[in-house]
């Protein structure tokens, strides 16, 4: 017998509610599985908190928009960090371009001020659906998430679904394959296989991405380095790929807080050499390498205090390592900091020790703030040749080189500061949000019209 979800309200922890007199609803008949879903036919307990947002459910067909308007559904299960910033940047710009945007988001792992995003999207006229999309495969959550996405595709009738990050990319593209007339666009924001440990896992992950790419009208990647991964490791047809680099709004350049203001608020003494380490506390971001490199170093003579800005799955492990290795007095754990990029001028140096990236917004914010930086020497940290002249690259895992770079900074702070000060002009010239949005809108229109480099795109 088909299993249906009960009528439920939106999670009150977000402070959201449905329109007066309405409840947000979703029904998931699980007898309708897509053939390609690995767990097809397996009985599952449906999670009652998978739901549609404002104006969802049976009211979803009340479009209130011109049927000729290009409609795009943005879907992601990653509502924190770079993917969250990506959507916050592009959605208002796309709406200004005359594109109708709706979203399906996951309540998983949201940041404390995420409600502000929902308010902004609704003020723009976006409809919002919710379903849980945990990072790992889940028999409990993945089937109802798939069904919610498919229901929205049928009732909201977008021309394009744009899936962001791995889980949404899997579920969204499979759902789109069952709805005629919908074309799928996918942005991994760093391919999942780059984070897999073990050759077999990386090979299987790359194979999966290559297979799914054959059912994707366009892969929108944010850097040439990410495209190289797609073509070389996942064997994806380059004709399916469009590189649209991340961009920064004007507020990233003219909305920065002053060094003295932030230091006074955070209690940082004027004479402290403050090194910011922004980023999610996760394997990808490489904070574990930093701590290993610092182990055994005379921290008193180094004269640096580190500010770990972020939260994530490795936080407890990293804190324990810092305590075990005697580093705790030299580290401050700031946790999640709203609008962190606006505070960057409080730091003398920023350290980005990532194992892999696509094109990090934190990197662009660092350049926009004009703060010198030490970064891991990975291709995506250098989307322009001239950026290598503004940053100090260090081969990932080279403890000696990392410590040497920080010592060099301490003895040559004036020279490093002068180099970092060239960053804002470079961001202004090459990484403008307006350019990113315009190219993305053009891509959507091409895909919706069935055009891919002059070739018809199959639905």
C-alpha cells in the first residue's frame, strides 16, 4: 500500500511558518521509485519531517507568474558554507534578470542565521520546499527526498533544475529523468571523489559522476581546475561543461569592517599577530595538517595566535589534538561567525590549508579584503596566473614549508601586507557577481531552449 506523509508544519527551529490558515504539505507515494535508484523497492520508514515550504503541497500550482517566464528550480542539501553563499549571491541576481527561481533545501546542517536566507528568498517571490538530504546514503531520507523533488518538478513545472553538491546532484538528476521537459544542470562545488580515501572509492566516485553526466544537460563548474577533474578523472564530455567562475558582490569590497573595530569586539590586542583560519572544520579544509605542522614548534618564539573560524564534523577531534599537543593556548576557536568575510581585516594573515577546492569563496573574500595569505598549492587556489603573485603557496602536507612561510611572514610583514593589498583590484576586475549571474542566466536560457554548443540537448 502506498505510504503517505502526514500534513506537517515547517520546522519551528527556523522560525518559519506557512501562510496564514495554511499548512505546508507533501505526499510521498513510495510505490513510484525510479529504476536507477540503488535502493528501489526496499521498504523504508518515511520521515514525516520531509516537507514542502510556503505555498507548497496542493497550492503549488498557484503559480502567479507569466507562463512565458523561464523558471529554474535550485536544489541543494548543503545549506552552509560555500554552497549557501553561492545561492545567496546568485538567486537575487537571477530574479533581477527576469528568471523565476524556486528552491528545495534541506534542514540538515544549517547555520544559525539561515532563517535570514529564507526570508530573503520569500521576499523575492521564491517558493521553498524542504526535504532532508543527508550527506551519506540514507534509506530513511533519500526515497522521500527523491519523491519531494519529483513532486515539485511536476507541480512547479520548471524548465531547468539546477542541483548543487553531490547528494542533490544524485537525487535531483534522477528525479528530472522521470519528468518530461525538465533539463538538469549540476554544480558539484568540488567533486565528491576528491574527498574519498582509497583508490577504489575514488575510482567508483568518478565513475558515478561520469554516468550521471550523461543525463545532465550542462555541468556548471566554477573553475578550470574543476573542469580538469571532470574531464580527466570522470571522463565527462567537455562539451557538456560550462565554466562560470564564482563572483563577489560590491559589498565584499566596500562593506568590510575596520581592523580596529573587529579586534576591539573580539578582544584581540593591537600587538597580537593574528592568523585567521576560516573554513568548515572538515577533512577537505586541512586544519589537521596545520595542527600536525605546529606540533613540536616553539609556539612562544613563533609569536602567532591562530583563530579557527568555523564548525564541522572534525571539531571535537581537532580540539583534542590541539590540547594533546600543547597548542590550546595559541588557538582561539571562534565557531560559526556570521558574515565572516567582512571581519577579515582583523587578521594579519589568513591561512587556507585545503586538500581540494572548486573555487573557494573564502579565497575570494581574502583577496577582496587585501589580507596576505598562505594557501595550499592546489590548482583551484590559482584561477588566474597573477593570483600566484599575491599568495604564498605551500605544497599540501609539507610541514617544514608551512612553518617556514609563517616565519617569513613574521619577519617581512610590511612586504607581505603590500602584496596582499593588490587583491581587491584583482577581484574587482575578474570576479564580479554581475558577470557570474549574467553567464549563468545565459546558460539556463540555452539549456531551456535545448542548445548545447550548437547541439540539441536531450530532455
